C-alpha cells in the first residue's frame, strides 16, 4: 500500500473514534507480570571504562546479570535522533537492545524526538527537522517512529519524554499549538499501531501537579499506559498524594498506570567532583526515608507497594540505576547521580535491588 494512503487511512480511523471507542475496558490478563524496570541508558558509555561490579554477596559479576538475578525484567532506554556523539543514538540503542534481549529483558524505549534531553522545560526539535514545513515534520515523525518499530521492536514505547508542555517545540507546544500537538502525537501513535499489535504505548508526564489537565488534553489519543515521573525533590513529598493521584487518573481514563521514573539516594555524600542533583536533607522525605541504604530500600519498597495496591498499577522504573561515578573520582563532568544509583561507591549492589523481585 502507498505510504501516504496508509497514513491517511490510519488517521481517518483515529478521527472517527470517539472517546468511548478509545477508552475501552482494560483487558484482564491472567499472566500480567509486574514491570520491574530500570533505566540504564548511559550504561553503553559507562561500560567503555570497564568498571567492575559486585553482587549483593560481594562477588564480582556482570552488571546485567546482577540486574537480572534480582528480578529486573524490563530495561528502559532513551533514544535521541541525532546526538552530538553516538550515545543514545539509533545505532547504539539498537545494539544495546539486542544485547539486553539475550538476557531476557523486555525493552522499553523512551523516544525523545530530539537530539538531546527532552523534559517539561526542553522539547527541542531535532536539527535536521528544523525549518521544514509542518507536513514534512509530521512525515518525519511517522517515518522515524516506523523505523524504530521495524528495527528495534520495543515491548513498550513512549511517544515523547515528559511531555507536560508537548513535544517538538514550537510546532508541538501543547498550550500554544494544541491541534498541531495532537497531529504530531497521532503520527507517532499511528506508526506504532501500523507496525505492531503487541507494543504498548505510554504517555509520560512528569510529576502529579497538572496531570489531570494533561491527561484530559490527550484523552482522545490512542494509548495504553499512563506514565508518571515521581521524584520528591520536584514532585512533592507525600506518597499518599501520589497514590491518590495515580488511582484517580487510572480510573478516570480507564488506563493502566506505571511509575515511569523514580529514584532515591542512599547517601548525601559524593564519589566524584560532579555536582549531585540531590544533596540536601530538605530534598528528602524525612524522617521516614533518610538518605541511607535502608532509607533508599524503604522508599522503593513503598513505591512498589502503593503501585501494586492500585487496581491498574502495573510497575515502576528506577532511573539512573547505572550512574556510578565512572570517571576519575575528581571528575567534574561525570555522574550527578552516583548517590542515587543501585550500586554503592565501591560498585557493590545495594539492598534496594531485592525490592525488584516479584512476590
């Protein structure tokens, strides 16, 4: 079938669907496995320095084997269109995805639709897509997403990363250009649906404040899973509020829901000279969850517990599990996250890893 005709047919199907058609009941699954995921997008770069990792017993072991042995069943990877180096680019992510599959991991891709970090404050259009017409931009989104589906074959895919303000700015700004935002989203969604009946689509919002508004805005889009980021430093320090919001969103939109990003420190100390993002007591949930090995474990245990208690809660993803201080310990451009990794300053697995095993 001609590609243009295929796209038009798919879009006609989307526009003919009303809200009730899209928000059909979530199918029951007798074998639904809780998603115990980690985002280790920087591991290909880190592995170039040949760090040595140790398991919970202190024995040297392969990094990915340690994750697998402790119940991690899914790996989340970011994908940039044309990064300044090869890291998080298409070829690296494809190669790493293939490696991860040999370990038995499912693949969760977060498509930034940018050459660099996309988040609520940054949604920069890739350089090679700048200056083209809106029709060409939509084609670029479709063709790029189609290539991802055909060559990377993810189990889960995000159309954008933390798209609170939309994606592909300025064209896809959700407040300034709502119709164009929807059209761009539909192009990515159409490409996924046209090339897979199994890949599940996640729409990812950072935080809980404003999430009601956002998911009302995307209510007519065809997606499967609500994804939320939750970091106490940015998104509030009440886990009760988080649980209530997750329950309300899931019920209102009749969607499965997942914590797409979270993390917590096991210390406020540093292991290199790169400024850490979390380093103060006021950024924590105290006194319940101090920046200690046990505090980190308890925090993830509670995130897992509250998600499992939801009718449609399906999992969590720990962001930056691999972000040890992989350069020299005086480096000022290494890890801002080593105190939130899942390995201590000696690269030994932390007890929090046990929380990822499904009961």
